[in-house]
């Protein structure tokens, strides 16, 4: 369904644009949350002056940008404004076609319920985004790295959920119930590891750890840098210590690369059909690109374009993993499962009736 893939593309754009907002220091430029009126940009000089006056009251202006003029403010205003408007537009993109297609009888009840959940999660994401911004408007001119990571994680959740819905509506065929159980469990574990690695990137971004250690593979001239456990209690280091956060993100990234290679080899030797082998190949390609972008981000001192691409490609790694998970659950039309792979009776009935079955 083209509409759902448009939603997926819009969510991916939102993730990349969110990276641009963070990297350009634009996130605290709009100090008020106006869900309705905020959809309109400043249309007069007086409106620009009003927004700039609000910004001048913020800790960021007083402590970081005390000499900023209106023209410079406009430069950091637009990325944040576009990020917020795109979020509202995605809500419209989900809701309006859903209502129209439902009215015309094109959508089943199950899909409608899932789309309502997607819309609700999008609204929650908007609230989380504002709470993140609000954390940088009180005393310190920096948003909470915990809220930043939560906001990023919710963005990945929305993207992944929309991707799964789009896969369900695009790919028809048999639903596999017991094919390659060990590989399926291993793939779920890989997907979880990739998600944790992506979330750890939120902590890296929030603590600006990438800018502090612009070398690879060594950190501060060592394989294991000093100060990994400098904070007490010890558990805080994994969340609040920039050295530890950067180190664990690198370890997780390399682990994802090794894991992706292992499951790709297993898929090549496992007798999977072509569409499933392609899915595992996409995982490996996406992870290789992700590691390359991550290293380039460090060595080039966190340029906006490369770092934003690194954040966006993390979503593509998750999308490839989801497609691989799906490829072991659903078989496209014209592909016959091996004799030792059973399919559900409901799936067989759906194929007989030429209708897409409900996923297991």
C-alpha cells in the first residue's frame, strides 16, 4: 500500500531531520509549544521579534548565544520549525487517508485499530519532544540526554511499527509457523541488539561524546580509556559518563557488525528462499554502511550531513531486520514453502480465497 510506505518515508525523514536539529543547535530556538498556531511560520517582522524576545529569555541565549542577532536566530529557528511541522504533517498523513479509506470500505477493522495506535503514538511522541525541549529551558541550556534518548527511541518505534504495517499490507502469501526456529530466535536477538545500539547513540548525542573522542579505533589514545568507571554508583557510568557511553556505543556497534555477518552466513547456508536471503543481505549492507558512517562521523569531527545520515541509517538497519523477521513469517505469492515447513490452516484458507492472511 503506497500510502503506508509514504508514512514510513516521512518518519524516516523525521528521524534524519531530528538529527539535523540537534547537530545545528536548533532544538531550543522555539521556546513555546503551540500545537495549532505553531503550524504557521512567522509572517511579519513583529512576529519574528516576538519569538526572538522569547528566545532571549532562555538559558541558551543568556549562556551560549548572548550576542545573537535576529538574522542568526532565524538560522536556528527554521530547522526546529520544519521538524515540528513535519511531525504535525505526519499526523495528518496517517489520519486523513485512514478516515477516507475506512469510509470507502478499503480498510479492515484490525488495520484501523493499528493505525489508530500509530496515530496515538505519534501524538505521544510530540509530547515527549516538548518535554525534552522544556528540560533545556529552565537552568542549563542543554536538553536532558535521557529525554533525548526517549524521544529518539520513540521515533524508531514509530518508524518500525509503520514499516511492519507496510510490510503486512504489501507482502501476501503463506504464514510460516515453524520454519527455521533457531534462525528466527537469533534474528530476534539481533534486532534487539541493533535497537539497543541505536538507543545508546541517543546517549552519545546527548552527552556530545562523539565530539569529545574524534578518533577510531582508539579512544584518548587507548583501547580501553581511563575513567570508564569514574562515577559512583557504578551503574551511572553507562548513562552519565561520556567516556563509558562512547566506549559502550563502539562495542555495541562492532558487536552488531559481527552479529550481522554471522546471521548472513547462516542464512546463506540455511536453505532459505531467495527473498529471505535478500533480506539478510540487506541487513549486512545496512550495518556495513552504518559502521562506516559512524567512523566517518568521528574522524570528521561530527559534520551535520554525515552524522544525520548515521542517525537515519540506524532506522534502515532496523527496517532491514524487520523485513528479515517478516521474510521468515510470510512467503510471497508463487513461492512454495519446503515440505518440512508447516503453515497455519488460516493461511491456507486465505490463500485459497486469494486474500492476505493475518500474520501469526
